[in-house]
């Protein structure tokens, strides 16, 4: 189960199509329409599995995605208008360049017919498209474009791994099973500005140590988010008639350092509710958050038209079996947004107002089903229930047997007790002395008998 997880995973994507690109360039409020879902079946497989002498195991987990048309609202050939990340991100990177260099950069954009908004198919947006601007800028301005060849939002995820994880096996200490020892040979990253924020902690996000309690946090390291995330207990529930704990994201997960001081290490920050991941995403001004800026500062979703945050549609959760630490129902939802604004000297940016412009949000979901859930239900619910009832049955049977044994032992004892005949006078005294003499030493017995004869004479 650990090596090849028997849970079918799906990645559902929702794109925010821009409906008024020209108006945005004139400084007006962006108008967005959500498109989707476009669903991909996700396959995960661990490889390069190596066990070590210190009770740890290393592995790489590879991910492959295949379009799932049956559950999708459209096809990969659907065209969508989105912000051009190549142009708008690069414009911010060269903002502090001398005017002459910015003029050359802007001229290059015009030469290659680059515009601030592009219309591409879902497949191109996801897995990449050829753009001659990338190779040109890499030759003229090395370092501006961190990409080579095709550019796509998820081009680096398909047929790739999430890094080399080394986790504890739990041998000798079951409370450490699945807990990360190191990732890519390191115990902390260097993306952030505090020891706590850089710390690699928890598990790899697939399983957790057993015997969870409501006071425990569900901690895991996410390479895609470049940080450790923590979920908190919300409620006890049932999943497929199996008892579970539901864990959710706290409101402080993407809070800025002003609202939640421990997050100061993730700054420089913008409004509360978004995380700037530019330091681990080639310095492009990309932010992650909950979908529709759920749990974020209201100014974030009020800055654009078309966002409607709600807990029902946009909150992430994990339903986990507390006794084993195995998730039974998972829904991880995150949004990618691009910070855009007008850059002086780059005419392609027009008069855009500074705004966090949502690009898309995605949900990675998986629910245990089929034979796996039947096996889990039998061993984790039915069998323990049978054992529990069986112990009460055996205890009751034991009590009944004890009572019966006592009863059977008392009846013969009563039958063996002799009935004493009534006597009177001297005969009674003689009988009593005789009975007592049986319990006394020989000399004492003779004395008693002598006394009895004297009385009879």
C-alpha cells in the first residue's frame, strides 16, 4: 500500500479567463470568468527505494497525468485568454534596469509579437508551447527567462518526481513512521527568512503516524509550495462507515506577518491570505492561496470581478483514520495568481493597476474505494468490533461458570453436615465433654473425662 497507493488521484483545474484585456491595460478593473473543471487522472509510483541502517528509507515518487474527458467540462483543445506570464513577469524583473535596456527589451517583445494577454489551448497552458522569445532573451539577457524550450504552468510536473525523500520506517519508534528525516539530503530549505519557516517537518503528505488525537497537528512538507504546511483538527466524522478525523487549513496558513507574526519569515508580504513563492519559482511574481482568495483579505477578491470565495467550494481538507494515520478522503485546493502592474518603459504593460490576478486554481483529490476500502473496513471496523463484543461474551460466560461452580460446591457440603440429636441432663454434659476432648491434648482429655465420671457418681 505504501509503495503503490491504491487510491485513485485526480487533479481538477479551473482557469480564470480574462474577459476585458484591453480595459485592464487602460487601468480598469479585471473581469474574470471561471472555466472548468479540466480533470486529469494522476498516477503516482515510488521508485529508487533504498532502506538504510538507521531505520529510514529513501525514495522518489514520480507523477504522470492523463486527461480525463469523462469528468471534464471541456476538452484540452479549448482556448482560454490568460495573462502572458512571460511578458508580465519579465517586465517586473527588468523594472529597475536602465531605460535603454528596458527599451531594447520592449522592442524585442514587439518584434516577436508578444502581448500582455494570450489565447492558448488548455493543453498548451498546462504542458507547454514553443515561444521563440525565450531562447532570444536567454541569449541577450541571461537570467531573465529561467525557462528553456517550451513554457507551461505544469510543464515541469508531468513525468517528474518531487525530490528524494528520506523518511523513518517506524522500527523502534512507531510514532516516527513516515516522518521526514531529510529531503534531497537537507533538513531545511533556504527560500525564506527564518529558521522556523525554512524547516522541513512532518511527513511527505501521504500517511501519518498512528494513534492521532484531536490535539495533534497534521504536518507535511509540500515541495510544490516550497514549505511545511500544518492542518488542524476540525471534527470527528465517518467516511464509508469508518471513523475519521477531519483536518482543515487554519486561517493563519497564508496569513501575512502582521496578522500572524510566525509567518513574518515568509515576507515580504502583501495582503493577508497569499504567499509569495517567487523565491522558489524563478523569481516570477507568483503567489499561492486558497481558491478565490478564500480566508484572505477581502481587498484581494474585491479587486477583480468574478470571484466568490466559500468554505464549501474552496476549503481544503483531509479525512484520516486516527488509529492508523491513513487518509481515506483528500481534497487539497490551491490557487496560482500573478502580480501585475504597469512598468515604466515597457509599453506592453500599458496603464495596468497593481493587482493580484488569479490564473487558475486546482484540486488534487483522492478517495479510497473498491476492494481497498472493503479490506480496510473489515480489518479496522468489523474485526475490532467482533473482538470487543467477544471479550464481553467471554467475560459473561466466565462469570456464569464461576457462579455454577460455587453452587455445585455448596450443595454437597450441606449434605455432609450431621444432624445432632437432642439430649438432656447428665447425658448432654457427657456428650459435650466427649466432643471437646477430641480437640484437646491427651492429658487435658483425661482430666475432663475424670470430671465427667465424678459428676455421674
